[in-house]
C-alpha cells in the first residue's frame, strides 16, 4: 500500500507541474482558456490529494521522517510551500510578464530543489543541523550549475 500511495503522490506532483505550465503559457498569451473550469479547479484538487498522500506517507514511512522533527522532511514541506507560493505569484499576483517569468523561475527552482532533495537518500538519516547544512550546500550547487 505504501508504494502505491508513494507513486500516486509522485504522479500528483507531476500533474501539478503540468497544470502550472499550461496555466502559465495561457496567462502569458492572455488567452481566455485560462478561465476553463478544469484549469481553475484541477490544481486545487491535486493539491488536496497531494496533502492527503503526504500525510499518509509521513504517518507510515519506514524511516520515521516527520516534519519539524527531521530536517529532511521539514525541508521537503518548506519546498512545497514555497513552490505553491511561487506558482501563485506567477499566475495571480504578478502584474507584468517580467514578474510572471520571475515567478516561473522561482517555481521551477523550488520544484527541482524539492525533487532533488527527495532523491537525496543520504540526507534522510542525518540529524537536523546536518540536514540544514546539506540542503544549503545542495542549493548552492544547484545555483552554480544553473548559472
């Protein structure tokens, strides 16, 4: 059951990213299709399912990784919150295309950081302070690779 929920969780993450990119392109074009009912409520449904699968995975995870107890899990949760805020900025709060692009870059950054952290198995078993330093180092290496 754990693996089914885990793969569902990962699929939901991919779908939220796809919805974001579609909405972003339509917003940049100024299309009326951005008001499509599926594009409006779809992401909210996916975020809700994401939260439910996240809660399940945290409750039954074999490594006992809990947010606010383990730095890895807290970083993952923080990355998700910043990802959603970046999406909201890009699609709703930004008034110019330049700021929308900044929101897009920010959302992609937090998406990649959270995904990279998800695959960093060596970070999952370290202490909180070690996780924080490793996460900062990971961020610096990602920025170096991008620039």
